[in-house]
């Protein structure tokens, strides 16, 4: 079984002490390729550096998460445009809107999102998107770019059936994380994932966040890492009523086609 983690925040400081071991543990569980998420200017630069240091194994995205939108300026925009030219950078983002916490004001989020949509439209690379509690504004901004964008994935999907249908109707992909395994807030996903076409469905850990709550034995820490992608795909296969080998093979094929890896 070969798996691709399409969203791993491997630039996070918690991975510094044992980074090589994290990659080894991932490979031992069949996770042979990972897309390192760029969520800030500095983080995107580091994500590219990691990808360049591990060719064929790590790839990168370049973007600014809505939480950091208040820091988006002309220098950030120029940097992301430069990074997007690298072959190791396979998508623009993580970008989008998040009104759940509003760490950045909605107006700042919209401006940063708009500018990153322009970058994606210009370079033609896929979009790696985030949306939480901002669906209407998110869809309106995306609609303004109809016909100008390449492939799109809404990563770490946690939303409603209506949101899922909107994304699928738009021709986009959906990324599923260990949120699926959260009995407090993710149980609705158990049913929804049955209706995502195999060629639109990808899997991710969003490490170091969202450690699957159904992992046994429970680790002594709360840090998620790419090796737990295997657990996520096992849970996903069960919910879809498929053999895990089929779910894994389909998710891997879809991810390879989407990111060109």
C-alpha cells in the first residue's frame, strides 16, 4: 500500500527534534510521498526548502492561511509568486477564508485570498484551499474566478452536505483528515464520505494537528504525524464500504494526478 499525505504541516516546530524519524515512520506505514503545507510567508519558504532536500518524497505548497492574512503585504505577494515558479511547489495555498476564529479580520482574509487566487490564475497550478464558517463568501469569491483557475482541492473538509455538494458541483476535490475519527464533531462525515467520487477524494493528516482519536493504542502525546494516514484510510474505507486497498489505491491515484507526483 502506497499512500500520499496531501497536507502535512512538517514545518511546524514540533517536528524539528525528530524530523528524519517522522519520515521513516511514515514510510514504514506506506506513506511514501507528502505535500508540505505552506501557510505563511516564512512557512512557505521552509516548505520549499524541505521539498528540495527530499526530492521525489516531499513536495510543497506556497500560500498564506487566512489566520495570517493580516500579515499579507506586497512583499509576501512577490515571494509567493516567486515560490510558485518552483517545480517543487505543486499548489498555491493554503489560502481561503476562516470566520470561525477570525484571527485576521474578514476584510484582510478576503484581500489575501483574492491576491492568491490571482497568483493561481496566473501560474495555472492547483489551489489548496481552506474554508470554515465562511461558505457563502468563499463560494462568491471563487465564482468570480470561473474559467481562470486550474484544479482545486478544499482540504480538511469538515462541512455540511450542502457545502460538499457545492464543491463537487464546481468540479473540485475534497481532502479528508482524521476529523473523520472524532466522535464529538466528525460523525457526520462518516456518512458524507460515501458520496464523494473516488476521483475527487484525497486523504491527509494535517499534521501535527488532528491526531485521529480512534488510534489505538493511544500515543502519550497529541502530535499527529504522517504515519497515521494509514489509520485514516482504514477508517475511510470502512465508512465507504470498500476494501482498504481499493480506497488507498484510488486516493493515491487521485492525488498523483492532482499534484503531478
